[in-house]
C-alpha cells in the first residue's frame, strides 16, 4: 500500500527533523520526528503501521523489554526487514519515529513502555503481543502495579485476534492466558531462591488475595505459584527453560523446550533474568513461525545491548556497566555481580530525572547487601548521591569506604583511580546516569554513542 | 537496652522502602549501645509487648487485605499506646490508623482510631517532594508523597507539620500528617528517617522511655544525612507540587 501523498511529504519532512536534531548534537533525535507526527496527525501512525505487510509485534515488561526485543531483532535479521525501536524510545512517539525512519520494513518490532501500551495497542493493532513481567517501578510515574495490570488486561481484551505470548511465571500475566496463548516460564527448581525476595510484588493471589504457595520462586515474584485457597496457578507452559547453567558474568545456558522440540541455548549474557529474556524472545519468534534452528542461531549471535550489560575498555582498565532502574532489576544485577566476582570498587549513580523516577525510595527496596562484603570503595554519584550513600551506610558499609561525588564525570574518574591497572570498575547507573556516563566515555573516544550502534 | 519494634504486616505494607526506616532505627540504636529487636506482626498474629509499632504503606489492594485484621487488633493497640508505646505509621498505614478509609467505590474500610482523622480516596494522586516545618520540634522533615487519599483531621487534632512545599494531607489545608502523644502518622516516605535523623532519634527516645529508660541519645555527626536532607528539601522547594 502506498502512502497518500501528504503523509509521504510529512514523513520526509519529519525524517529530516530527526537528522537535524542529531547533527545539532541534541541527543539521538530518536523521538523528535515521532513527537511532531504525533502532534500533527495522530492517525498517521495507524496508516504507517498498516503499511507493514507482515504486521507488528509489541514487547512490554517492566524489566528486560529492550534486551528481549533486541534478541528478537537478531533472530529475525536474516529473514525479515524489521522496523525496530532499538534505541529504547518506547513511547508512542518513539514507535512513530521508527515507523517513519524504516521505509521498506516488512515487520514492526516495538518495545513499548508499560504505561504507553494501551495507546500503542490501539494505534498499531499488533499480530502478536509479548508481555514479560510487571514489577513495581517508578510509582510516581506509573502509579500502582494493579493499575498498570488492569490497563493491560483491557488492552489484551481489545485484541481478540492477537497471539499472546505470556510469561506464565508472573501471576498478573499468567492470569491473561487464553486459548491459543503461548505461555513460557522457567522449569528448573534448582535455580529457585530459598525465599521470596523483598522486591516480590504480586505475592497474593490476583483472584482471591490469599498468599501464593511457591513451588519455586526465581526472580522477585516470578515462579511456579499456586493459590492454596482458590487454586489459581501458573498456567501450563508451552515453552520452558530447563537445565539452566549460570556461568557467573560470562554467560548462561539452558535447554529450550518447545512444542517444536528441544534445543540447547548458549548466551553471552549472564543471569537468570537474561534466561527469561531469551526464553521470551524465543517464544515470540516461534509465534512468528521462525524455525527452531533460526531461533538458537539468533540467540547465539546476540551481543549485549547498550548499557544493560556491557564491558568497555578505557585505557588499561575496563568498565562493566549494568543498568539499575527498579528493585527487581537491580537485585538481578547484584546477584549476577556476586555470582561472578564481587567488585572491589563500584561507582553507583542515582539520578532523579523523570526517566529515572523522581521518587528515589526504591533504592531502599534493593538487596544491595550481598555486594558489601567484597566492596573496598564505593563512589556514590548522581543528583541524589548523598541519599544513595545513606542506603549503603545503613546497609552496613563502613562510612570511610564511601565517597560522595555528585558529578558523574568526576565520580567515573575517581572510580578509575581507585581501580588497579588491568582491573575492572563496576558502574551501576540509573537510566539518565547511564546515558550521561556513556556520553562521557564516548566523548573520550571509547565507545560509540548509542544511536550509532542502533541498526 | 533492648527496644522491641512491632512491624505490622511487613508482607503486605512495604511498598515505599519501609525497611529503610527500620534499618535506620536499628543502626542508630546500635551505635548508642542499644539493640533493636524487630518482630513481624502478621495477619491473625497476637500483638506482643512492644515499645514502638511501625506500619508501612501498601497499594490499595494490600491495604484492603489487612484493614479488617488491623481493626481487630485495635483494642490491644489502644492499650499499648495508653501504656506509652510509640507508633510510626506511613502512607497506607497512616490512613488505617485513622477512624476510617473510604475507597473510590464508596466502600468503607475500618480504621484503628488511634489518630483523629478520616480519609477519603480521591481521583487525583498527589505526588512529589515535600518539605514540612515541624514548629513543635523546631525541625523540618523532608520526604516524598504519593497518595490519592485525602485525609481530614478532626478539630483540635495536631498535624505533624505545616506544609512548606507539597500537597500534605489533602492538598488544601496546608498541613501534613498527624500526631497524638507518641503516635505519628504521615504520608512522607522516601523513606522518611534516613534523611530526617532527628525524627528517628525522637522515636528511639520515646521507645526507650517505654522500655524504662529516660535518656538523651548521644548526637551523631550525620553529615550524609544532612546532605541528603538538603537535596531533598531543595527538590521540594523547587518543585512545589501544589
């Protein structure tokens, strides 16, 4: 289907706006054209989406949506031309920008912000919808978990034809299962946590309010649950990860059990949460009828997406950067670090811009304590550096080991100074702190800016 | 000295860093040579002899789940407070300490009645940094609020503080929280105690008094605490919120 001429003109003009914004050095220009289009002509997004001959798929979750959709993109790369909002611009405007920029794409692959999902669903009408998990995150912005869950429920009901790809291990999401849904989850009680974590959210039955019994709790409240009162339980799994091996910071491996057969998957990314991401990506790819060997090949090719987990060489030292943005995600970052080699020097960065959450109370719900034993120096930085320092001080880290350096750049330099030559400095930044730190490192010539690496 | 803290419903009401408040109380007691003994009091549990009760915040759903059980503990809580036990209640816990809480559907949850106030759920959430002037203590409190409930104090009730910046109890009265003797309720989480150490120490002294020791606590340097308070107070002043 060809674009009506005025829309084509709009699209061309808006694409140049993005390029201009990038040239002017005003960030990646990743959402500017979409914002303009959204303002000028909201209905245009629907027209652009309808042009995609193989339709669109959406990925939403509190944690892991960027990594999961990047995995799906890699799996699809050899066979499909994909329009993918790879830079993480995941509001309606980001989806619109991607639609504008990717002329000639056959399939739309969009990660979508949890709160923006109903609007994007309404505009894009996806053929498949992947829902990964719901954790408490930025309560000042999203409101309570139940509210987001209720909106998702409505969005799902408005899509009777859409193939649902659901993480059955999350009670709120498992509860959305219907005939034809592709439900995935972990099936390896050896990897279960001994007890529910503090950051577990949906621990009471979504139907009757009784605390769930967990046969296995894997990440936060994700696991194999059953309500002893009304019987609400994890739905049967169509796809499962079994025989999981976690190899510290070096990666993970598991058996991917699917209706099309079992296969072995090796990941270059560490941690149980990345097993979830890979399993989710495999499930969505399967829903798109990618053969099993195409899925495993794609996952093997996959390399870390910006900042979620990456190593950057800086002179004779290395930076290991893990994004932290909410309790559940931060807990997994901590667990992964400790299972590798617990860092001796860490720079932890807490910003309170809107994208980080203006309410910083969530740091008190993170289990940072496993890091403390091995930590010789902590540099607390960001706009709320002192608050972060308090979190570690009251967590049990001696105050003489904590330095407060609000400037991110100075904190990075101080961290590098404290790191022996040949050693690794661990950075745990919130979202805007991560972008700022990456820019500092990039300006020094060490790593490409993120929109350059986006396909 | 051992200070017994009764943490009410930690499995249900824990949404806003409530354990941060407990950690601050424990550490500030420890460095003064006291020991905090924290006991979880859950659904259907008997209420033990306690020096300080703590009730945190929850989402609407969790709040509704505990309200009835908490109301069933009202008599023993009133007796403990009459005996001099201190109470800190934050957000949802604060609402439940009042006389009643009416949700958006009009359903009424019973309250404990330790604070002379009523709360009605509103449509608009009141979210942002808050700064309070607590003239009664000659101090300020800096925190963060996020609530749709609008709380009205009864005539003669003492607020926790006057709102310098932020919404406070109902976005209109200009006051936040409530105190009655050693019972304190507030919407401020963030959490409250790390960046307001004077308030943590006050609660500890009151809990110690109930345990049988009237002491002044040795002052601590609190440099990080004051730095965090300064940033948080500046956020409130800059953002206003009202």
